[in-house]
């Protein structure tokens, strides 16, 4: 595995930067599995447990849903929000499955199509939306920081996109891109009508970040 290890410079306690061995998560896990020391045994057992649980979830997908629900509950999310979030995951999975049927398999292409839906729905791409909410870390999932209405309109845009794609069966990426824009536009129209009725914006900079990580907003 040594050829997969790279050296990056990190700042030490003395303020100086030193070259440090670094690797991707999968490589680090394989390294840990190869360590003969008894100290690594608890971690190896944890990996075996996680692997076994994932195998069970493949046989029974409901177990995966229960696991996600439990994780969100432990993070303090409201139960009604969790229901919407999990439903949104299912709708998202249906959409990506539909794109795969149309020959779209690259993550980069998924990101482009998702950006089309988001732009038409909220007027912002996912990266712009994350910045709007003050999410600066790559591992922060935008949808985990949306409120009920934001999740609902996200689901609407993606579900309509799926329905149109299933009906028209696009055979090129450009056609799928136009359909993504149309699906998002349906949600965008509904969002704007909702904003007129409520007298406020649906998109909000509020997020579920811990207080110490929350960005300072002018209207706080």
C-alpha cells in the first residue's frame, strides 16, 4: 500500500510545517487491517461489525433506513424533518437510477444535472446554496441543513424530473440536461407562488450547524 501514501505538509505545535504521511480513507482502513498489533484488534472488530451490518442492509433495505433515522435522531433532528429527509433520499435514488438507465453514470454528470434542477428550483446551484447557508466544509451535506420547505421543493424538482425522463426517455446528455431544467422549473414556479402566499423567501441561510460553527448573519 506504500505507493498509495503521499506526503503533505501540516503545521505542528511548534508552528512549523512538516511532511506527514497521508492516504485516502480506504487505504488507511486497509493499513489498519494489516497491522498485527493487538491494539488494532478493536478497530478490526468494528470494521467486521460494520461490514456485517451493511450485508444485512443489502438483504433488507429497511434496516438501512432505520440506521439513518437513528443517526439523525442522535444528531437532534426533529422526527418530522427526518421523515422528509429519508423520503428525499428515496426520491433522489429513483432519479439517479433513471439517469443511469439513460447511460449517465459519471458523478460529474450527476452533479451537472443536479445543479440544473437546483438552479431552476431555487435560483442557486448546490455550491452557491452551501455558501448561502455558510457551509464551508466539503463533507457538509447541503440537504442536511435544509428546513422542511426547502426539502419539499427539492423533492418536487427531482421527482418531476424523474417523471419527465421516464416519459420521454432521453437518449443524450443534453436532452437529460434540458429535462432536469424543466423539472426544476416546475418546483421553481411552485416555490415562487408559495413565497407570495407566505410573504417570505423559502430559501433561508438557517442551518443545523452547532452554535460555535454558525456563521454570523446580519439579521441574527
